[in-house]
C-alpha cells in the first residue's frame, strides 16, 4: 500500500516551508522571495488538481532549489520522487538535497543497466573461489557504501536520481549461441508468468541471480497493475533495440512506483526515441495521481513549437486522477496562440509601430498567456530587485555583451587572401561540395591543423584554379596564428591580467585545443621571464608548436628564452633546484605519513601506494606527478605563482590536500557522463587507488595548467575536479576552455568567473543562453564583486558580466552571427518580454504617441511570474 499522504498534504508542507523562510533574512533563508512565491504557487496549483508544471526560470535563478523543496515535501509525506537529469549533475543535486535534509543519503544517479542489475545482487552470488568471491563481495559492499547501489532495493529509495543516458542501455546479441546475462531478464519474467522454474546458466552467475530477483520484483507488481509483456519465443534472436523496447517497462516496475517526476533540462533530446523520452515514456512507473515538474531555462530555442514539445513531456499518463487533459488535443490547442504570438512579436522588430499592430499584439499576447499560464511558472532577471536597481542606478545592463571583430586590415595579407579566396570558392556554382566548405575550415580553424600539416603538393599548385591557389596558406603557417584565435587570446589575457577567470565556449575541437595550448604557452613564458614558479620540468611534446608560435608573437615579453630548447632547459633547471630544496623535507614528510598509515589513516595508506619505499624511477615519477597535481590544486597568486617557488609541504598539508583531491575524484566518478558499454560480465568500477592513478596518468598528458580543455573525451573523474578547481578563488585553471556540448547546461561555473568568451557562433540562441548562464547565476562572482563595493572606493565603473563574441568580419562567420542575433531577439520576445526595439525606445523619448504605444506593449507582454495577489497574471491565466 502506498503510504503517500497526498498532494494536499504536500501543498500544506510547501506553504509551511515558505512561511519558515519568510521569517529569516535573505542570507540565512534557503528560499529567496521569488523561490518562495514559486513554491506557494505550486502548492496552490496542486490543490486545484494541476499535475503538470514547467518551472522555466531564467538561467541561474535557482530552479533546482524550488524542485528540491517539492521533492523534500513529497519525501516527508511518504511519497517517492524520481529526478531525471543530464549526466554530470548528480553532485549538485545531492548538495541541494542536503540543504533541506543534512542526513540525506540519496543514491548517485542510476546510469547503466549493469548498476540496475547489481542493485539486486547479494554477497556470494557468483560461486567463485573463496579469494575471488571475497574481492567481488567487497566491491559490492563498497558500491553500496558509496551510495552507488541501494542498501536494500531500488523501490525502497524515497528519492532516485536517473541519468538522461540510462535508457541508452544496449543488449548485444549472442556471439556463440548462449544467452548473455544482459538478456536474462525477459526469459526470467516469462518463466514466472508461466509458473515455471528457470534454470541458472553459466557465465555471469552473480548477474543472473540478481536478474532473477529483478524479474521477481517486477512480477510482484502485476498484482497491483497488470503489465502487458510481449512474448518472444527466442530472446537471443531479436535485435538490441527491440529487446530494449520490451524490457524498459519491466525495469520501471522493478524500480518501483513514483508519485513525483522531476525532469531537469526538460527541453533536451526532444526526439521521440531519445533516451530521455524513453525514460519518461515506457520506463517510469507512475502512481495513480502523479505530478510531473519540468525544469528548463530554454523551453523554446529555435521554433515557437518547442513550447509544445517541452510541455508534452509534462502531460500525465492517461487515466491519472487529474483535471488536466491528457490527449494530444490539449497540445494542439496551444499551437495557434504560441505561433500567433511569435509571429506578431517578430513583426514588431521589423515593422513601424502603429495602432493596428499594437492592438494585434495585445490580443495575441493575452491568448498566449491564457494558453500557457496554467502550466508555466517563469521568473527572469527583470524580477530580480538587485539587477533592476543596477540598471536604474548605472543606466547599463549588468551583462556587457561585446563583439570582438577580426577586421580585414588586422589579419595580415596571407590570412586575408586565404579568407577571401575561401569565401569565393563557396559561392562559385560549379565548385564541389568539399571545396565550398573550405570557408568553414579557414574561418573557424576547423581541421586547419590537418590542412597545414598535410598541404596540397606545392609542385601541383599550378594545376589548381585561381581561387583554390589563393585559398592555400603559405608554408610555415600555424593554426596558432589564426586571427580569431589571436583575438580570443587578447580578450582572455586582458581579463586574466586583472586576476579574473575566463570561461571559453566553442564547438570545434581543433581551434579549442590550439587556443588552450597557446594560452598555456604564453603563461609559461611570462612565468619564466618574471622568475616565477611554473609546475613543469620541461616543454611537453604536444605543446612545442604552441610555444614556438608564442615566441614569435610581437608582444612576447623581453627576456623570454630564445627558443623552445632554451625554455625547456630553463624549466628543467628550476624544477631540479626546487626538487633539491625540498627533497630533505619530503623524506621527513614520508616518515610522518608512514606513522599516520600505521594509525589507520586511509589517505596516508593511499599515498604510500603511490610513494613506496625504495621507489623506482616510475614510482618517483608518480610522486612527482602527485606533487604537481596537488600544487596545481593549491595554485593561487600568493602561493604557486610567486617568485619563491613551490609550496612548502608538511605531512599535515600533504595528506589534507591528497584527501581533498581523492574526494573530488570520487565525486566526479560517481556520476559518469555516459552509459557504460557492456564489455563482459563485470564492467570496470574504479577504486580510490585506481581513480588517483588514472588521474595522474591523465595529468601527465593533458592540455594546459593555466588553461584547461573540457571536451567530450575528458574522463568523467576529471570533469568534477576541473569544475571544483575553476570555482576556487584564483586557483588554476584560470581559463576553462569548454566544448559547447559538454559544459553548457547545468554546471555551476560562476563562483569565481564573470567573463565568458564565445569563440564560435551558434545557430541556437537557447544554447547561448545556457552558455552565458554558467557564469550568470545566483551568488555569482559578478554579484560578489558588485556587493563588495571595492570598485566604488577606487572610482571605477561597476563590475559586469563580460561576454565577448569573437567573429571574423565580412564572411560566413558574420552571417551566422547575424542569424543568431535574429533568433536571439525572437527568444527574448518569448522568454524575457523584450519585444520593443532599442531604436523605438530611443525615438519614444521625443515622440509621445510612440511612447504611448510602447507603454501598451510593455503592459501586454506575457508575464508568468508566480504572483498570488489579486489581479495578477496567474489569475488572468485561469489559476483561481
């Protein structure tokens, strides 16, 4: 029997939580004014029978905390909640859950089929020899203690986090005719339904036993609600996708029933067959009266119909006890008001304002509000009192968006010729497709290193046409000389020179890697010139070309080494000097660490595995890497980057920093970023020692120290570490260069950064909003700097969030930026109520008639702010 006390009780608890927060000041309250208003409105809608709500607050305004308040209330009322989230956000959600309940022990996100099955495992299942079985059992206990697997069963967990990637699970077909354990669930369930015994097969015996328990758990739910299961004569023969389609509902039954479904980043993966859609469709088993709460800052991105795609995910299943319509007719009624409003808002940006156009906007805006109002709650920065005061007092927006244009007269003759010729090639009607795309290669730097390393045979140049000949770069050209990369370097170093961290976004890996290495090379040369410590014993082979390019740059500081070899030799001399100075203290530190190890200090034991007695050259190398990793972790202007050299280590400091490093690695490993590929019966799960060793292996070959690259192949254990380091004051990396698809959503990167550089133009304005949102969040570095007021005493302009958009003038790059600006304006009209062009507002200062029309537009703009007073938007929307 479901112990859930019902949604009326949850609503009462939400009101009580808001009331408690209202008695506290903003610094100590868990919920600010806007968040309190949101949960009060959610409570009201729950009482009125609403079971689908989209919290569409602007990026960085605390949507997660609103959702956690609801999750916590459901848990306290005896209900169960599933939080469906993008990979990599588990640590942030767990931190928020602990704010409401310090004793919270929510599991790490469920992300793979293997973890799902092992959740039903028991010690001794594998029938291995005693030694191997002991290791297997220890690993199972360790995974339970780390809260990767449930202590009892999945259905006993009141809160379950599920990765968006979970339903990507695959079921490889048999290679030798035997049924793999990954395909054991359906035959086991079929045997139970026919009241037959299923014999245990060899191969993955522990996983098979766990699978049979999962089948039994799912089968027991048939007494509560029947599930139609497809019957297949031979489960070995069907394709992986077909098996997954059949097995998903069974997995959902084994996970148990949920009262609340929270969908984080509800706009993502809109396709019907995406992993997220599979989770929200066939997999999750909902209660008879479920509530779906969606979270997204960008419910609409490229097309107004995105609203319908996002809201469709919130609609409860047919047959639920709710006032909401549940069929497609509801969504079809939304399409017309959404499209009409978007079309009229676009006309306002291109046509002169007149009475007829304003009146039509008023009608369409009202219909838009009435259609979406019952489902949408949205706060944006217009409602933030501090930001409103900033605009009124200083006359500027807190976001300072600047275009950094690479002008033709600044790029040099060779690059200009190549750019112009590539543009011409792309426009010639008879040019082949690969040649037309040459403009992308040149303007964005995509694949440019390959083009330079493997150029066209110079002896055959005469065989090329005029434009193709001129599109070639000269011999000796380097991607590090690319005009857009040089422009980005200038913007970035201006900020880091003032002690500020910088977040860079781009789409193409080649120029991102080049930018990272060039920034690092230039930082290394500055440190050498100024006789400051640099954590390396030489120039890494992968960075030689970057250092060579940095040495050729005109602004290279005087006193810089004359060549790469000279730089490497100087690094080695300083490294050896530092190593010699601290070798005696390290021996003493090791003796103290041995003593700590004998006193059962687990971190000390871990360090000694890296640093054994009589260490070989490889062991000494590992210790050196560990020291370098710990020094970079502590890297601050007052410590590592000074003239006195590296840290003076003590045993206490060494152990404490190592413990912090391992803890961050464990956090990152606990929430991996992709479905584990099934590679045998026991997928690899790293121990603390393996995590540390693998990190040191990555550390020795990764890009940069001062600047770091975050991209698709960055190991999961390193991503969380990078995020934590970037959020520490002045610690390295000072520059985080992120591939857009990896770092744009959900990650908190705002604690010490208020400068973002957009290296490549995006087509999707929603992506840009998400990118900027990494640094534009509650309690951001910008807000801290503004509140501190140091800028006032020094007579400076107020701090802002600086956004630099790098573009090459006059070509395809400029066209993409223009398209983005147009789409961005459409998005702002729908999400921010920004429908009046700047030029119209300026003319209204001297035109009373125009000013009156603009006032009417501002009043009519849709507003989904969670107000509960009389004559509010929520009442206009029928929420009474």
